[in-house]
């Protein structure tokens, strides 16, 4: 660990200010944790002798399904077969609250959509006790630019672009997958890597052309990413051929923030073009979520400390930076060593490796850099 240089000792006023900061910033961490440990969109339909009895059964079912949807969101798919099988009595104490929408009742039937909030401090030990890895990190959105080639013509904004239409239908119109209850529950959850499809406004069209997207031209990519407050951009290039009634969808996709060549995949089948487009998008979406979880699983046996300096423009600036840092699950403790009107020297205690910490900070527009042996942490707009 490299220590940062320090200025004068803290004055009494600075100490009082730091105490006020600690009190002000506390609710943000709780709110961030609460959002991650909520399972939403659990649609339940139960029948019983009375509507009241059906409602009680529906609440119990919603809590059970929400609990497992939450565990699946936090953990890699390869570990899903190892998730614990708990009875309803064991799940109930972990529930903070239940929210209900779209209630419908009849004399013997109850239908509703549930959001269930869970206690982080009770959920995570269940996974840790079974050595099941999990990630608590949520990424900034990834912006998807769907390019479609038809008969040699490449389209991003122009019509027809059925590939882009399918992305919009799924992520803007919220037309999720059909299929099993489990699949629908999982899709209803807030993703750890949110996806945005640009609106296709005149400003979007001016910002980035189809060639800009295909060749990942940095200036145009950065501009549209900033416009949509996206952490990265994914260009998905698709072409569809049909021979003897069999559809073949070829896709290549590449991120602007990944040092890798384009990934190429082929999908076949589907009774309609829409079906094969949707199947490919759901598969790609799942891969994005799993990749994010894999990269952000913390090794909790690794504990580190890092001394950093931060330039500030005033108290409001420091409050905002501190709140952002405290909202990162990997960060266990923040110790302010010295504070002046324009600079803060502090120590970060964190889990995992430095690369994971830098990624997590970057998701909150905080840039951690090595400045000739001294670490700096500053906010960018």
C-alpha cells in the first residue's frame, strides 16, 4: 500500500463537519442495499375456499418465489443448482416488507403483482455458508446499438430495421419472455447490468451514424454514451437469411470498453423472424448479466486498504463523493485522515482486488488513478 502525502492536522471545525457528513450520508447506503435486495414483478394467482384465504396463500407463494428470484439474480447460473431449498417458515423472517399492485379478487380467487423486500444481513450468510459466490454490484447501463444488414444495406436508424424493433419491443415496451414461471420471475427483476436502447431521435441520428457504430468510432460512441448516461456501448450487428424455410441469424457484437475482438454467434430456427430475434436477444442479455456477475464477485478472504487523496470544490462536492463511495458493497470502511478546503486525505478498506474496486468506483463516476506512486480518487462529470 502506498500512503498519500498529507497536509496540516484537522481543525476542530473540520472534525465537526466530518461528523455531520457521516450522519448525512448514512441513508444512501441503506437505500442502495434495499433496491438490490428487492424482488419485484412476482405475479401470483391463487384459488381457495375464500378470497381471504387465497390472499394469504398468494403472499406466502410470492415471498418464496421472490426469495429464489433474488438468489438467482445475485449468483452465477452455474451455482443455481446448489441454491438452498428453504421452507416458507425459514423465508418469512427474512422479509422486510411486501408491496402489492394490480389486486383482483373474486369469492374464491386472488390475483396480484408483488414486490418483496429482504434483509441483506440474513440473505447473504445463507449463500456464504454454502460457499456460493455472489455479487452485490450493479452496473451503469449498457447502451445497445442494433445494426441490421439486409441485402448488403446496413441500417441503424433507417427502416426497415427489424433487429432494432425487437430490442425496442423487449426493453422499451417491456415485452419479456414467455415460458416458465421461473423464467418470467427472473426477467421481472432489475438487472445487475441494465440495458438501454436509444430512442432514435434526430439528435441520436446526428450523433452517430451506422458506420460510426460498426467501427466503434470513439468520439461518436463516447458522445451517445454520455447522452444516455451509459457506462459502455454494445454494437450488435445482425443479418438474417432464410433457406428452405429455415432461418439463420448471424450476430457479431462488441463493446467499446472491452479489449477484445467481436464475438460471433449464429442462431437457427423460429417460426417467425420476430421469434428468432427475440431468442437471440434474450440469450445475449443473459450472457451480459452473467459476465458482469463473474467479473464482480468479491473474494471476501482478500481485504485491502488504500490511502487516497481527493480534490474537492467545496463541502457539497465532498458529501457527494463520500456518499457514492459508501454505496459500494466492496468498501467496508472509510477513514478520513485529513481535510482542507480543497483536498481530503482518506483511507479506504475494501474487499476483493484493486481492479474490482476501480470498476465499482467507475460505475459511480469516481476515477481511481495512480499518480506517480500516490493514489488519487476524483469525481468526473
